[in-house]
């Protein structure tokens, strides 16, 4: 019996959200609808400019683990925070939500806890300004292999693959997961991240991952071709391939099996966390032995819930939504 059904590894980041209009984005020089990395000075300036801030423990895979916790799975999130106010807030909040956080805040961390300043416009688009901080320094030394060995599924955050020590941690984690008989997977996270490390990403996908979740732009970036050609190559490289397509059908490939899951379009209140919660719903389906079609639909239901309100984590009982849809 495994200690955890899903363990995630990613940048432990505090999401700081506020609402604004397009004029504010222009005035602050914020590019709409994408994630931009900022240095410490700009991060502090943007933080100070935010009105009526909402703070929540975040990070892409951290959000996914919280979503899985909401669905009742036994989960843990492995990440690195500094022993500062935001770091202690992060660790405590995750535990209160039912997700274990095995790594204690690090007093000796040079950088403060990671944070992402997220500006949400009335159309639901989110513009993320991310200061990587202590979380991006996660490396093999921070990894408790025993936690990973005792998980049925491992889910890695592509953003952490940006640094050599993050890459080393991922190789170590995938090996530990497989030693314990688990399945290892990754979220491609961002096409720009894929662009920077294409060869390494492709090696990881082909040699070490049992499943990979990405959107259309990420898959096209990984293989530098159109979507169908990219998915054909992905199918040859990896056992299970998932592609989300911004409101179009989700494509899932496993061996000769191809499933297209219809998406019911919803006008978003806040698109923050849509991909993270899709992953949560899909992984819940995998971990509970559902078919690919049902797991994909669960991902879509979870994503629709999170974009219906402000914030990156579910506010209602997502399993109840699954029941209402006849999925469980």
C-alpha cells in the first residue's frame, strides 16, 4: 500500500492576485495574458502596486496537488521555501488543505520565498509576473526519495527544469518513483521553457516519463512542427500523451488508442489555474482507475470549476461535480 496516491514536485510559490483593467497593465508595462519572469526589484514594485491583494499558496503543481486533495486523494507536494513569513504561510496553508509538505522552510535560503503577482482583467485573462526566489533553487539535495518511492504517481513541474540542479532532482525523482513501481509524469508548463531546454525535455519525455501533459503550443514547441505531427512523435516517445487546446477538444493518446474529449466552453471569471486543475482532474481519473475518456472529462470539469471564480484553487466539492456529471 502506497503512502501517497500522487506526489508533486514544483516551485513552491505564493500567488498574489488582484483585479485591474487593461489601462493599468499598459501603465505598468505588463504584457497581457502571459507569464513573465521579473527580478526582485520589479517584483517588489509590482507587489506594492497591487490593491486588495489575495494571497494563496500556489505554483503550478502545488495547485494541482491542492486540487487532488480537494478530491480526497492522499497527496504530498515537495518544494523549497525560505523560513520567512510567506514561506511559513505556504507550508501551513498546504497542510491545512490536506496536502503534506515534507520539506521544512529553509532558514539558510539566500533568496526569499517565490511569489507570482497575478493581475486579472475583467475578461478573465491573467497576466503573471513571477519572481522565482527560493523555490527555483530546488535541487537533488532537497529531494526525499522515500516520499517519491511511496507514491503511485509522480507529477513534475516543467518550470523547475530551467536550472541544472532542478534537472538533477527530476532525474533522481523519476528513478525513485520507478524503483517503487510508480508512474512518473510531467507538465510541460510553458512553450518558452520548452524552447530553452528542448533537447533535455525531449530526452526526459522519451526516456523517463510514463505520461506527459501539455497544451498545443507546448507540444508544437517541443517537436518544432504542427500539432498532429508533434503528437505523432510524442506518441512514439511516451506511453501516455495529453494535449489541451484552449477550449477545443482535449486529445489523449495511449499506444494505438486516441480519445478526444469535448470541452464545454465557459466564459472565464479568472483563467488562473485552469491547466493546473485540468491536471488534477485527469490525475484523479488515472489514480482511481478510470478510462481515458472519463479521466479527460474529469480534467475538463475541474478546469471549468476553477475558471468560474477568482483564484487558482477549487472552491466547491469537485467530486460532487463529478457525481453530477455521472463520472463516479
